[in-house]
């Protein structure tokens, strides 16, 4: 049942070959913290290939927690502590200030930066250094953003993470129909540096990251029926894991990366199975005449949540792996599906239908309380950031598929539409350390 394919995909293509996702912020918190990022310039006055300060500004603005001071309003551009005059920033009601400079040595760029509390005239972060090569300047900027964000909010930043998603391109045919091309794409969490992992004339569905960030699993129809593949991101090598008759879908990695939960109908009915990656052994986890689908693991790896219509309408259930006990988790609404658990295990996000409209909702797993997080009309495929602060989902705008992000408190929202084609099925990466 297992087939190994050595297939080197077009793993990293030039940026110019692919449309980028562009960020459009639609909502932030009511009182964001005002922060200034003074321009970070190269020592000696040489031009930088990337404006690191602008990337940091964009990261912090995208979080919804910060309102960066426009450069045109700045009264000075300090790059060292001795050049900081706090009165210049107090007059702009600035609460925090980042200053820094870039040095180059032996092919490496070094970013030296400090973070100041303007109101109390003190340093919060002192003499921080991040280094990398020219191709890593965006990574350096995201690392600075992560450190500043965590220092000021107490929540680990996720600006250095990535996303994968499916892009669908349509070419109109003379007969009025369409020819579709499916691409599995990888990009920074802000949509930059998009590259193609796989291109196919057949649908690609349900991409998910492995917990170590080195592999992705997804469903491809390239073999004329759905099959689950795992792809190594460093080498492009692909391995086909399933080749059963019927459904082979919805892969989900266990927290330790040793198993995949998946949906198979090889025994006549869609059920939840687990696959031990090392041995190739499949274990059936649900036993019911209803449709069981869309598995996802609990944070501790001891259970799997899934969607089932065993109660008459789609709702979310949990099976405990040790004893096979199944319990229902959702009761509010006529339809709840595609459940995903937050990293701390306290919150479940899902697709919730009310009055015929599909929204993304969050349920407190202790109290059962549900909060509607989105306001658009056809929202699906939620994926939670590794810090548990934000989630990404797919939605429609102007009859086109776009990606969108909302904070779990619903205070911050932004969209990432593509310059071409529909985008769908997002998956947020884990941390890469």
C-alpha cells in the first residue's frame, strides 16, 4: 500500500515567477501601542537590499497590537543610544522606540538594535544582535519583530513562521469552460517570498505541516483517485502513503510527528484511522455507520477530534485513543466542523454555521462558550498560529478565494489576497527551532 516516489519538485523558484499575497489590514485593537522604528541603515551609508525597519513596522502593525509611527512624522532618525532624544518621541505620543544599525562583515549582515521605553526613558532591550546573509535579511527583520513582540506582550512572536496554501489558476477555454491548475505554495507568514512546492492539473487538498516543520502532508488526485502524500521540504522527495479504494483524505500529524490521523473508506464507510509512520501500520479509531471525517489531534496527543453526522447533523466529537471512548464537544449551532485545538489545549476553533452563513468560531473547552470570530459569509479551513494568538482561514471576496487572519479575541483582522488566482486551504507552520 505504500509507494515511494523520488520526485524533485520545483521547490524554490524565483520570486518573480509567482504572485505574492498582499496584506490588507481591516481591523486592529482599539488602543494599539504607539511604537517607532527608526530607519536601520548600513554602516558607511551603503544601501540595504531590504528595508529592515519597514519589515519590522509591517510585522508589528499586522499583529494589531501596535501602531507604528510614520517615518514622515519622525523628528530624528537615531541609530545608537547616544542619539536618542526622548523629547522628540514624547511629542509624538510614542510609547516605545526601536533604534539600530546594520554592519556587514565576511558576507554576514549584523543587525544591532535597542528597544526603549520612551515614557520612562529607559532601555527595555539592550545591545541585541541578529545576523545572517543577504538572503536572510527578511528573516533577521522577523526575528527582531518576534523579540520585541514577546518582550512587550508576553506572547511569543510568530512573524518568523511560514504558511502553506493551495493556489488555483483558471484559464478560460473557447467552449466557455475553464482549465484549472493547482499549486501547493509556501510563503512567509506575511505572504512574502512565495515559492511553489508542487504544480498539478489535478486537485490538491488539505496540506498540513509536520510538527518539526520539515515535511508537509497533503491529498493529491494525480493517481486518478485521492491519495495522501508526504513531501520533504528540503529535498522535494515525495512518498505516497495511501492507495486504497474510496476516500483517502484529511491527514493530520500527531504532536510528536510519529503518526498521521486520516480518513479512509476502505472498509465501506468513512472512518478515522491513524497511521504509524515508521511501521506503516493503520489503526481504525472510530466505529460508526455515520460519516467520520476531518480529524485533528488534541494538544497532548492523547485524543483526536473529528467531524461526524452521527447525531443527525455535522458536529465535532473527540475519541480518546487509550480506550476508544467518544464524546460530543459541540452543541451550539446546526453545523460545526473542521475543529482545531489551540497549542495550550484550551480553545477549539471551527467552522460554525448560523442562519445559513459559515463563520469561524472559537469554543472555550472548559466552559463550552462559543465566540464568532469572523463576519464574512463563507469562511473555512481555520489554522492556528503556533503562539495561539491568531488563526488563518479561507474566505471569499468579490467571488474570489482569499486568505484572512483574525486574532482569537476577534480584535484584529487582515486579509492576504493573491494577485492571481484563488487561494485556499491555508496551514500555519510550527516554530522552526
